[in-house]
C-alpha cells in the first residue's frame, strides 16, 4: 500500500509517501510544497492545489492521510492553515482518493508510543522506522512521513482487530 501523508500549511506543506504492509515500510518520496509569501492568499491556494495535483499524478497513492488542524494560539495562523487544509482536502477528494485524518497526538503515539513526544523524538523515530541515513529535512517533510507511517500502523492494527473479531465464535 502506498500512503501519502500530508502535514498541511500555507507557506509549507510537508508530504511523505511511504510504501509497505504496515510492518516493512519504505520511504518512496518526501519533501515540501511551498507557496511564495508575497503572493495573495487566493493565488497561493491555487498554487498549492496545482502542486498537490502534480504530486498525486506522479505518485498515485492508494490512500491519503492528513494531520488534523490542532488548536493554535495565533488565530491568523490557524485560519491560513485551515484554508490550505481545505484546498488540500478538496484536491484529494477531486482525485477520488480516500482521506484519513489523524490528530497530532495520534501521530506521535503511533510513531513513538507516547502522545506527548517531542518533535525531535518523532523525527528520529521516522528515520529509524524508514531506515534513513539521516532525519528528513525540512521538518515538514519528516512530519508528512510521520503521518503516512501513522496510517500504515493504524490500518494494520484495524485489520488485525477485524480479523480477530471474525474469528470469534
């Protein structure tokens, strides 16, 4: 299964494509989708849509996993991230792909086993889980990979639970 993990943002959206069966995982591609700061927000949202569309065309995933918007102390930042996230969700839906959403706590729990893990702990576990020589940069790319790994682990666990329930008398 190829999972595209997305860490949404207006200036920088992190992404990570991870292939695997839930146990053996491999990073296929990762990076960021950037929009220029001095361009009006509406144009930046169009750019984000176009860049994600191109990414989906280049690496057609089986499913897309996206980090949910968490409470932010800066309302303006929360609004722009929410707008970007809406465009990303629409782009994925237009492509006919399934979208699964995870909270930051769920992602940290799936990657490190601890929902309050520090950012550097999550990044190091991403590196270890994907057998990478170094932590993926920038941070947003590592976050996109973490979202993808979270979905791999969650879907494997859900499959095992469903299988156990079917086997019960």
